[in-house]
């Protein structure tokens, strides 16, 4: 497999030696060294389509790409200092210098690790190090100069005596200014584990992309006596959609409705990563109630079975809808009309919510669908339940998870009679 590696000039030799020695039989590495972190964006655009995966040397280079509103379409990882690496190096410092005091230290990498943040917050205020007060979304142009200036100000004002840093490219500046520093290196073991995680993700992506995708389309006609006419219109719309937009989508007329067959990559594309169904968006322009079920599987029979299950779930609704049965997860209903969603930002956040088990992809889809019915303004849990044909209890559970990740916010609003009711607002940050 081919791996692109973005690395600061100061760290290239160490990282290249480690990667090539440990993984020379598994992968070919292409190194892209940079002096300034903003160089990573141009490098990323040039290399992404040529490799199977990406490695960022650290959190800052990764965040720089993310802040540029670019989609990372291949598996990726960034080298991250583990809590164990931090504690081990800190212990070595304390052993070598018995008079060392953490409160006289300035540390610029707390945002890199939640565990380190939690450890610092657990310390008494009088013994905490000074932290780089820089929002994690504020990395970009001149970041090295800004971090160096921050350290310089802290040392010159005598608020700090030492610098703990993870910014390899500021080391020459620190040395030239005679500022005492410790560079916290990621251990070879941690780096090896991160690379193995990337390899596993690439393997999983490869297997997933080679899965079989089946789909079923069924129409509930507005008039039974005109059923065949409406089916012919849907068939024509399907063929037009296939020829003009997705030539890898194959359409067959079945006894009841239509059968579809395509690639996993095409399914991801036409559903915007399982969020909005472009096909349903086209078909609802015709008359009748449209239901689509997609199934993903390792075999044709598994994909067909999953597609039928997804279609059955859609048919329970009294509105046009699309569902996807992907592995053991049923996802839906997907959006079908044009929306004002800030897709890139939402996709990045949704990936993290899923990793943290805070909001599933299916819960996200239900929130998006329900709010789309009111043009992303506000709704109650009863309106949410009605839009999705679920119980109010289920609606409350999903909305609670959405509030916890700040996808929506909740406020109490007083009505003319009775107790105040919870009203939910979609977070405008995710709207274009």
C-alpha cells in the first residue's frame, strides 16, 4: 500500500527511519516535508488521490487541512503523543531535576490529548503549567511564529522558566533565543501502533469498497388505476438519472417496483456519505409515494436481503423515504430535498461523534430529516416524532443525544396554557 506522510523538516529523518525500518515489507512511504504548516494544504491536494492512506506528523498539520474545508477522502491518522509517553518523559525530567516545578513550565500541546488535559485540570491551580491559550480551530498561517512568540513572552516575563513543546519546527528558534525547552517525542511504540491502526483502516476500507450493493425502489401510487402509468414515469426517471449522473447504477424492472445494483463507492456518492439520497430527490418529482431500500453485503444474497429489510422499513412510513442496511446498522430516513447543510463540517463532526459513541449515524440522519421538514428552524419532540413516525419517547432519546453533542439546543418556551414545553433549535453553525 502507498502512504503519504506530512512531516516537519526537523523531524523527517527520525520519522522516515522508523517507518521504513519497521514497515518496509508492508507499505511504500512518500514523504512531504514542510517548513511552514500552511505548506501542507498544497501538498495534501497534490497527493491525496495518489495514495491509499495519509499520515500527519502531528495534530497541527492535520487541523490545518481540516480548517481549509477540505475533505480527507482516504484513511488517515496523525501522530499523537500518548498519555504514557507524556508521563514517562515528565518522570524522567523530575528524576534528573529534583527542583523542577511544573507551575514554572509553559506547555503548548494540551489540546492534542484529552487525557493530558484531564490530568492538568486535576492538579491544584497553584501547580498547573501555563498552557498555550490557542483555540484548536486557530491553527494556520504563522502558527510557528505565534507559538514561539508566546513562549518568548512567558520566559521574558519570568512567568515560566521552561518550555514543553511538540512543535518541532520552532526548536531552532528556541535554541537561537537560548530558551530552555524539552521536546516531547512520541515513542516508537506509540508511532507503530498508530501506523498499524492506519493499515487496519485501509484494509477495512478496501474490503468495504468491494462489497456488493443492491437496492429496491417501490412506488405507492396516488391513484391505483394509474399505477402502471406512474411506474413508467418512475422507470424513465431512473434511467435518465442513471445515464446522466451515475452510469455505474444498473436498473431493472421487477414484478413490484425496480431493482438496483451498483458499487459501494457509487452508493456513498449518491447518498452523500449516507446522509441524503440524490436518487429519491429526483424520483419524488414524479407523482406517488417513493420508497427506496439499499443493502450492502459481502455476497449478492446478503446485499439483497439487507435491501429488502431496508425497503420494508421505508414502507412503514407514510412519506417518501430511503433507508440503508449497512452491516448491522439500519440508517434512515435519508434526506431527499436540497438542504443548506454545511456538509464538510458536519461530516467531520459526525465521524468523531460516532467514534465517541455519542451520536450514531442513524440518529444524525433522523435529526437532519426531522429538522428539514421545518427548514431547520425549531420543533418540539412531538413534531419530531410525527415527522419520523416514531414514538415521543424515541424522539426525546434521540434529541437528548443531539443536544449533548451541540447539534441542537433546547429551550423551555411557555405556551398559553399548561407547563413550559421544550423546543429544540438546530445549531446554525452547521448551516451554510
